[in-house]
C-alpha cells in the first residue's frame, strides 16, 4: 500500500512516516502544495493524507485540482481545524475522510485501511483466492489457515496482486506500488520477489501467473 503524506511540519511528517512504515505502508512525503500536485500527476497512490495549511498551494486547491483531473484516489484531510464548516467544505470538494489533529495513530491507520477497503471488491475485511486469505484489517496473509510470513517487499507485491485479483498487473504498476521516491525502482527486483512468492506458494491453491508482455495475475489454480 502506497501513501502520499502531504505535510509541511517536518517533525510531524517524519514521525508519521516512521509510524506508517512500521505498519507496512510505503510512504512518499510532500512538504508543500506544488510538490504534492506534481506527485499526484506523476505517481499512483492508494490513499492521500492531506494537510490544509500548506505553503505554495493550500490543501483545498490540491484537492480540487486532483478531482478536476478525475483522479478518484481516496483523500483523508489531516488538519488542526475542527470547524464543521471546514469539514463540510472539504467533503464537498471531494475529500473522503477528515481527521482532526491531534489524533490517535491507531485511529488514523484504521481509517486508512477502511478507505482502501472501499476500493476492493465486496468491501469485506477478508479476501480469498483459493486457500490464500488476506485480512485487510491486520494486513496479514495465511494459507489454509496458517500464517504466511513475508518480508516487506514480497508482502507488498502479493498485497497488490490480491487487491487486483483477477486483473493483470503490469510490472510497472508493481514497481510504482512497491518503491517510494527514496528507493531505486528495479524491474529485476520485482521478478525476484515473484519468484520467491511462487516458492512459498507451491502448495497453495492460488498461483501467480505471468502474462508475457502484460504483467502478472493472481488466480486460483485449476484443480482437476
């Protein structure tokens, strides 16, 4: 899961990034409105966390430009203003959620997961592909009821494939979802992660298929 945190307070941005990375999120940080607007045009995100009081371009302008481009990525406003008028204005402009600072990190993470869940088929906490199960509340995988422990990058790849289950995911899309701005994207690394996942899923009813020239597809194995 890849998030864009738009926050001009460096200590707060650093603290939130650390907390969210511990929860297995990939985080990009924008410190002003213009940088955020540029990233939202060039990168893909699962959720945007948006402060309102930003230099160069305020948060509402960032939000309006985003929606004018017909980008429907979920946006959560993070602001010190608890004004009902402000909240109504932001929701009317296209925000999906609104959280007033200071807030509990547990609530922030729960709301992020809820926003992501709204984008998934069925909107349920558990997703299945054969005996492979993904719980969006805990972000944990299991095979036939047994926990599947994965390193962070392998987890990210499988998570993307599970959330896009039944659809082909290009290698570029996997790179965009796995690597942040501070990372060096690598197509070879994606192939390595896929290879390792296949090894760990040898006895699973789900399989990662390669569609040459198109990408990867998570689907249930044909059991005859």
